[in-house]
């Protein structure tokens, strides 16, 4: 009976281990690395189409338009306060919510004057992770 009790206590102890903030940040960052796709019929900023984002391990971000599979943009990305922030070459920052299913949703933008605009649910769009 004692060995069984020791085993149960041991398993419970392992299940209760908490991650440090640095470990949580690394896991969240690692979960973002990969390729994402989104297809939209209309865009709040213009241009409909199918798009692909690539978040590289080194912090680089690439954006492709599927109509001609050309890279249309590239910049850097970071995780801050549990949100994905893409630092755009045009001087603004796009903010994404990271979901447990590994998808990301564009929820806000910070313009070049550091003013944040949050999008309504209807104007948010979600990229699905494909790789």
C-alpha cells in the first residue's frame, strides 16, 4: 500500500510543477514559429485574397500573397504581454491574440504615433497555422 501511495503522491507532485515566466514566454514563442494562412473576401485595409505569414525562429516575419506567391513584406515579430506583435516596415505594429489551437487573430494596430486601435469582432480575422 505504501508504494502505491508514494507513486500517487509522486505523480501529483510532477503534475503541480509550474513554469517560470521565462519558460512560459519560450513556450509561447515556440508555439508561434511556423506558417499561417488566411483567405478573405474583403479586407478592412483593402485587397481581398489568400495570404500566408511565416514566423521564423530568429524573430523575422514574412508575408506572402498567394496570387503570385511573392513576398510582399517582411519585418520582425515579438511576444509582449502574451500577445504577438508584428513590427511592420511601414511604422505600425499589428497585434495578434494567440489561441491554444495555434491560430492567431489580428485584434489591434498601433500606428506610428503609438496610438492603439482595437478592432471590433467583425473586423478581426484569424490565421490558421498550417506548419
